[in-house]
């Protein structure tokens, strides 16, 4: 995963579509992955309140884009 848009980043982004934070976990960013998973899951759990569901959906989209464009610090 040496540059943004590499094959590893694309796989991480695809993993994020199914499970929020899984892509960041694959990239080795454990705390950020745990934060995303918990926050998005709780937001989707309270979808009936509308606002948490919207925030969770936007954060989920951010996590997918973030995994796809991540560039590791060498």
C-alpha cells in the first residue's frame, strides 16, 4: 500500500463497503478502525431517529473514501 489508489487501498475500500472500519483494519490502523466501526454501527442502530442515521451514512462514505486514498507514512 505505497500510494493512494493502489490495489491494496481498493481492496480496503471494498471491505469498508460491507463492514465499516474493516478497510482501516486491513491497513493496520486499529484505533481508527475501532472508532469507525463503533460510531457507524451505533448510528445505524438508531436510524429511526433520522439524524444519527444520516451522520452514520456520511461517516461510512468517508471511511470508504479514506481507505481508498490512504497513503502510508514511510
